[in-house]
C-alpha cells in the first residue's frame, strides 16, 4: 500500500496558539486555504484510490480542496483520524496552560490530560487505523488528511519506533506531503 499523509492547513486557532484537539473543529486561515490548494496542485496528477480524512472541519475542508482533483476517489470522513484528545487543555492557549513547561509530561511521558487520551491510548488508536487500512487496501494508494500528532504517530509506527519516540520526528508541516510504502 502506498500511503500519502497530509496535515490540514493552518487554522485561525493555530495562529492564536490555541490547543484544538478534538473539541474544536478549527477554521482554516487564508494561509491554510492556500496551503491546501498547494497540496491539491502537488497531488492532482497522482493516482489516489481513496481519501480518508478526519471529520474535524480543519482536516475535512483541506481534504475537500484536494478531492476536487480526484472526483473518482471516495472521500471518507472519520472520527478515527481525529487529533489526540487533549481533554482539559482544549480551547485554551498554550500560554494559559504553561504548555512549554508541561508538554514533555504529555508528549514523552504517559500522563493523561483530564478527560483526554494518554500517549499509549492515542498511539493504539493510530495503530488500529493503520492496521485496518492495510488489510482493507493492501495494493492501493491511500491519502490520509489529518493532524500533526496523528501523522507523527503514524510515521513512528511505520518506522517501528517506540511510542515515546513518536514526537522526535519534528514538526509536521501543513504544506508538505509525507509518503510511505507500507
């Protein structure tokens, strides 16, 4: 299976450093719309059999821009691809929660935000999705439009890294395509 990963375009909330997680859909900024159009242009000549997208609007709006060039490719919106659930932190700015001081506890550690997912739970959800599409589409080209942390975990699983290493891949950019043979 060929797996193409795309992060949603920049959102108004990204600009304001608001932790979006699963409770905020996010609104693509003008830059985010342009990023989505650029990715759509980059992928328009590529064969894509199926497009899976997070159902959160920041991702689904990005996927719809890309799907305009792939009218024969089904677009499947699913909760399975949602960003990690950051629970109590969602809707707050990184400054409000002191994110610079506490993020290591949640990214590299296994602390669970109140009403959220811990790293193991999130990682297992990502792995379950990858296992499902590998079985369902073993020889197809699949585009997945989702979120930064979801992509980091997918890359970690593909590269057979430990759960705690999934955040070592650096920033996942919204104007880049990440591609793997799985």
